[in-house]
C-alpha cells in the first residue's frame, strides 16, 4: 500500500483524512504493526488509490495475508514440520527481504508440485 500511495504522490495524512482513520493507523498498516484490515476498508483503499482489476485483487490478497503475529499450529504434524515451524519462528527476524523471497519461492514451488 505504501508503494502505491507514494507512487501517486499521496501522503499518509491524505489517506487517513480521506478514509476517516488516523495517520497512525495507516502507518501501522504499512509497517505490518497492525493486523488485517477489513474487506470493506481494503475496498475503500482500492477506490481511493484508483486501483482496478489485477491491482485491486493483488492488494486484497496482500491484505488477507497481512498479520503481524501469525501462528503455525504444527501439533498434528510430523517432527520435520514442527522443526520447520520453530526454525522460522526463531530466525524470521534475522532474514532480509531477498532471503524471505527465496524461501517463499521455494515453498510456493513445493506447494505447486503437490497440487499437480
């Protein structure tokens, strides 16, 4: 959302004023310090930013995934899944963005192979 807003030369304060929320709330959404916004609020953001079709759907998909403290329940899985969940929880803060992208790509590849 930050990149879309900034690319249009708009400020957090302008967005907050238009959407009827505080600038602090917009900042918290952009930094991931706040949980998932409601679907109607995401629709309002899309309208405010002038997003349509794929761009709007992409922002909506990102909003669904935005949760600053996700949990992984590995209690009914095998030992390797528990180890993976704990490894991620322990080290996520030390991974830079490129490392996170590589891991996400590898996981997506694995998941896509299982669907076939």
